[in-house]
């Protein structure tokens, strides 16, 4: 036991002494999470609109009034369709509206007017949400007999606030990344510095060294998570938590060990820190893709959905969401704990064995 | 064709590489740079090769330069072979592909004259039979010869070789020198060669001695030796300070009355320089060890040890015995299987065949290997220790890993620090230490648990002459006071003479095992151990 704590203490001291690493970890857990939360915007914002109005004003101007800041920039008038097309081509305008000469006349007569829309579909999500705004606006003008009013009840995320969700997802991805890389690096550093043999020469059971080294990095990741949740998730984004915070910490602890297991595997294969970086990316990307962090699992191809059962991050994300947003009672969280724990322990044992062969 | 170096200084960012170097070399001369690692040899070589900017000026063939840009027009006439075996080679290319590649990047006209020259180079290097072999599958010596002929392919008039012979087997070393001798005679090339081996000085026309970023002496080998002839005495001679005593020689600044029987070596110049600058290392004392001795005489006994990696046999049936109070030298070229063998003895590799007995007990299970690890000490090449922890923290960590009670550990660390003279450095980080002090503290970390056997893997490579001499004194002290068995590998042949017994290894097998006296008795015509060593490789 003394050996275990000696190694843990040493690794923590070494971590604190390498201030660059401390900075990177702090940055990842704070700024990175904050930027992901506040930076990624799915609603239209500052969308540039251009129009050509040959209808003589009136209805067209009324329509254009609905496009206002902050979602849209003030619409810009163009003299010809050619000029508008060119502006869309040059990425100056995302949405171009063309009001024909007889647009208003037709509208008044038989109410079947046509409004031509040029859409820069490369900014796909912004363009399509803008389009749905436009349809809503146009719908208001047409007196249809079909009148159904939608009354929405937003569940779990009452303000439909995207930031909290993005920030939390990013925190979980960062946890994955750092638990893998930090763990791999503490072993590979020994290879690089030539202290590997010295470490092996200690008359100490290899298991306690491996366990202690990965445990020390799990501690660092846990501290990072607490800082991140405290300052960014709760502090900056004011995310509500409906479930048990303690349950989240336990889940995160298991998950950090899962990452450490992958890190052990990487460390066994990599020769230097450079290779750790390369290998970690190759291993982590599918893990994150399959977790539902970027695409909801139900939207995936069926066999990808099956594969996603293997990604421990999937259980971690779903579990964390349930704790934060749904407020699921602790006992009902067992599928997520079971998922993280079973996939995690399999990965840890594989990594442990792989690096154990080098001892 | 002449090379003149005037007041050249090189800085790597803010760190001094070499200060105020001055020397000249004429057509066809071989100039040797001799000194320890970090003494400034490589910095000067790089400045002359025009790959690093410098202060002062370098004149070659009436063209003056001090930066990479100014040296550009001369590059076609300069050949540089950097330090490290096979560094300029590509593992997957064959020998003939290398020659074609180097001809192409130098944009050489590949006419008949070129072909003749190429064939001649191949013959000199003894590589004409291996033209289709990939460089990665050549031995270290062959790789080094291939690097040399690739560097010679564009017929440089100024050839710069940075430690071309370090770690190369002795036969290839001789062949490398033969190629150089031939080239400088037929092509009139100026050759600048750095080396850590004093013995190679005899083959050089002029020698520059490097110490602490300065050239401390230069001239022919004979002239240099003459300057120190009257300053070297037998170790027993009484002497007033200042003087330095090593196992073989006593160095002083003022000639003594008694007659000297010593023939000085170039190392003497380093000692005299140290005396002049009043920088001697702290002395070493050693108190008795606390643990009681093992009763038997044979500490470790290995019979028929074999190690295989796949189909490759790294060690084949090696026998070795380590007796109490004995220094055993393990000698062999790079790739001879020394490291694999030591790793087996250390318990790092499982043994594939044969039997290893430690303190009369056979090592079989992994538990046995743990016991093995507990009774040996090990100092690796480059004194690998944790660079982000202070000397004191390093030692405490190792003590704790070895399961020493913390009181005992603190007490021993304090004692070693006093006795081995690194007391003032206890709070420094290892990279800040002078190499010689680093070496002592590495040794201290290997001695904390009072092992019965000490393994030292090239502990003296790159360390300057003085630190090396003191290190050997310390080993002798350990052997006498602690009756410890020491197994040491080295590529300084002169150090073999300090060992009690020497084992020679070649291609994974033991080819000789005898006492130093025994070796000399078997080879009465040999003057130095290097000559004996060569006998076994011919």
C-alpha cells in the first residue's frame, strides 16, 4: 500500500510541476467547455438577407419588416437578379428573395403568388432554419381555413437553451480525451526519459505501479471535472441540476477509469508522446462519434446503433443528461452505471493486461 | 586549399556551444577533436559545416563565412556526417539505392569516372557484396561505413565527421580509419574528426583538446604529450597540493623530485588543465555497509543463459560467474548482446534457457525475479532519473519503492550525500547537475538498499576524464569495503584494465573470459587491451 501511495504522490507532484500541462488541462476543462457552450449556435444569427423588389413595394416591404436583429441583418436591396445571384455566390448574402413584378398583384387577385428564394445551402442548418422562419412569416399572411394552433411544452430544458447541453457534452468529451491522454503519457514519458527500466527494476508488484499511476491521473481528471462543473456548467451557464450531483461524480469516476484503461492500451503500443497523440485521436474519434455526442443515436444507421452499445461514452452522456436534465432518481440510473461499469472494466482490464506484458 | 578558423564562438540560443576557437588545417590533414560530451566539439563542427551561424570567421578555400547563407556556395565541397549510427541512412533503401540517391541530391554527373570512383568507395568499405541489402539490415559498423562513403560520394574537399567511431566494433573502426587515410591521400581532403577515444589520437596529424566549451590545447600528439611528461607520477609518490590522484597516475602542477616511470596519455592534459583552473571534484569516502555479508563466495552464477526473440537468438548459451568483491567488465560492440544479457540478469527479461543462481538460489518464478531485483543495484546509460524531481526527492522515492523505512532512508541519503560529495546539490534538479555529479548521485540511488551486486551499463560514456577516473576510484572503494560484485559494460578499452576479469561478447555469444593478467599472458605481444580485443575480432 505504501508503494501505491508513493507512486500516486509522485505522479501528482510531477503533474503540478509541469505547469504547461496544468495550463492545458485547466484550459480544456474551463475555456474549451465554455467556448463549446456559447460558441456553437444552431438558431439563425446575423443572417444576411438580400432582395430584388420589382413588385413596387407594399406587401414585399411588409414581409421584409419581419426580418430583424439579432437573427437577421437588415435586408439589402439589389437592382437585378443577376446582382443578387452574384452576392449569394460571393457569400455576402445567405438568403436572397425575389419579388416578381406581378407578385403583389397576383396575391391580391387569386392569392397564389410565387416568391422565389435563393438559398446558400452550404450553411445548411442556418439556411434551413431561416427558411422555416420565412415560411412561418408567409403563413401569417395567408388566410388559410386550416387553423391549428400549436401549444408546445418544452420538457427538461425549458428555455430550449442549447448552451447547457453543448457545454455538458463537451465536458464529457474532454473527460474522455484527457483521461486517455494523461494516463498514456505518464507511462510513455518513462519510455522517453529512459526511466522505464528503473521503474521495472523496483522489487514491487507491477500491478500496484500500473494501478497507482492510472489512479493518479483519474484524480486529476476528477478535479478537472469538479472545477468545470462548478465554474462553467453551474457558474457561467447556470445549468439546473435535477438529480444527484454525487451520483454524477461516481459515474464520472467510473468513466475516468474507463478512459485510463484505453490510455493504458495506447501507452503499451506508443513509443513516444507524439504517437500517444496520434493513436489517441484514432481511438477516441469513433468512441465520440458512436456516443451520440454529435448525432442522436436514434438518427444513426441501425448497425451503427448496435455498435454504439460498445461506446462507454454513450452511457456516460445518457446518464449525465438524465441526472442533470431529467432528474432521474439514483436507483433508476442503474442501466447507465451498469453500461459504464461493464464496458469500462472490460476496457481497463484489456489495457491493464496489454501494458502488464511490458513489465 | 586551406581551412582557417578565427575566433569562432557558437551560441545555441543563450547557451554557449564553443568559445573563441582558433585553428588551421592544410590540405590532406586529419585534425582530431577530442573531449567529453558537451565540451563543444559538435558545435564547432556544425559551424565549420556551415549549418549553424557563428561569431568570428571561418575561411575555407579563400571564401569567408560565418552564417549558413554565406557558406552556401561551399556546400558542394563540404561533407558532413552527423553523430549517431545510421542517422543519414534510410532503413528501407538498399546500399546501391543509397549511392544513387546521394548522387542525385548532389546533382552529380554519373559518367564513367563517377562509376569508377563509386566502385572504389564500395570496395574500400567492403560493401560491394552487399549492394542489394537494405541499410536497416546492416550491422552498426557497416552502416557507419556506408554513411561515410555516401558522404564522400560528391568528393568533398572538407570532410567533417562527428564521432564516427563511437559504439562501432573495433574492426570496423580500423576500416573506417583506413578509408579516411586513403581518401585524404588520394583526394587531398581536409578531415575533421571528433572522437571520445584518446587512442585514436595517434592516427591524427593534429589534435584539438576540448573541455568546457574551450579548446584547452592543440598540436601533434607527441608535442602535447611532451608538455605533461614531467607532471605525471606513480600514484604512490608523495606530493604537496595541488595534485590529483587516480588509480594509475598522480598528476601535479609542479615537477616532483622523484623519477617518473609513467608514460603519459592525452588524458593527462585534462587533469593538468583542471589543476590549473582549480576545479577538482569533491573527494569520495565510503563507510561500511549496514547489512551483513552473504557467506558464500559466488554471488551470481549463470549457466547456459539463452534469450530468443522469435527465431533470432540474442544470447546463446552464455555462462557467467560473479564473485564477491570482483569487478567484471563486459565488452563487445553495439549489438553484441550485452544489454539483452544484462536485462536477463536483472530479471527484466524472462530466461529462455539455462539456469541463473543468485546467492545460491535458483531464479525460476516471477517471485524469484522480484527477490533478484531486491538484491541488485543498477545504473543505466545516461543515468536515467526523474528529471522533474530534485536529487533528494529522487532518492526518497527510490528508497520508498525499495521499502526502506523512511528514517533509515533519510539517514542514508544524508550519509551518501556527504561521502559522495553531492551534499550541495540535494535540492537541485538532475538536468542542472554536472555530469560527474549526476553519475555519483545515480550510483547513490542504486546503493540505497545496499545491494550485493551492482550493474553498470556504460556508466562512463560521455563523462570527462576526471570524473571518469574518480568514478573508478569509487568503484574500487565499493569493491574493497562492501565486497560487492560489480558488472560493468564500457566501450573505453582503457577502462578494461581496471577490471579484475573481462568477458568479451560477440554476436550474442561469449568468446573470452579471463582475468586481465590472463589476457596479457595469452597475448604477450600486446601492449594495450585494445590490441588484445582486436585479436578476438580478426
